[in-house]
């Protein structure tokens, strides 16, 4: 593995605070952008418009150009806060990997041992994405099931979600219910 600290950081939209990762839109000019867009981010940096979003963890495309062979890459998690078991508190979002920010003050974050990250419902970033995808009503159901309050921002109060994400969610819920019912039937004798 190559030492990332010896390579210059290549900016990308995913690392810019002005990038709306939920909608894939630049907050400066309203253009659609991809999280890994390094050309636009480099121009923005040259023109003084790039603002580093501190929670985003740089990815391989932030250290290697498209014409370079990328060695086995592990993001640098050495400065990320850790849970009680010493695991880095990270969450996967539309931006990529981020430092997990608790959904509300006083919430102690834990890394799920199976998935190696903090479940999104417990993070500020994850709740934003959940509300955007599922709408306030379904996001509240998920949060209640997990035993965590949903923090709805004023601009999110009327969010109805995105149909494609809602359809996927409803299918997952049907599968979850089917598994629960079959499990009960197996033990009902």
C-alpha cells in the first residue's frame, strides 16, 4: 500500500462543501456533477470556489489520476474518531466514506461489526439521505424501529422522498415481513 500523505490531494466534487450529494448538483452553478468529478473541482479550486467538506474521506481518485494504475487502496482513517471497541466511526453516503456525525447531541455511535460502519440512521448525514430518499414519514418509521429520534430539518419537513427509493424500501419491507412470518411459522407447533 502506498503512503497517501506523500501524494498531492486531487480535489473532487465529493470533497467540496458546496456539492449537494443528494441531488448531484453543484451549489455554485446548479450544474449536475458526479462525486468523482475532479476536473470541475480543480477549476473551482483554482478560482477559489472549492470549500473542503471536512467529513468526506478522500478516495483513490483523490490521489490517482485516471491514467495512473491505482494500487490496493485503503482510505486513511488514522485521524477518525473511534468507538469503544476502537473501530473508526465512518458512514457510507452518496459522497462516499465520511466521518460519522451523531444524529443528535449525546448519541454514542457504534460501528456495526458485520458492515464495519455506523448504521446511517444514527448519523446526521444518514438521516439527511434517508429523509431525501424515503420522505419524512417512512424515515420516521425506520428511525422508530431503530429506537432513535429522527431529526427533521425545516427544509426537509415536506419531503415525500423519491419513488425509486421508496419502491426499493417497500420491497425490502415485504421481504423482511415474509422472513419474520416464516420464522414464526417454523416455531409455531
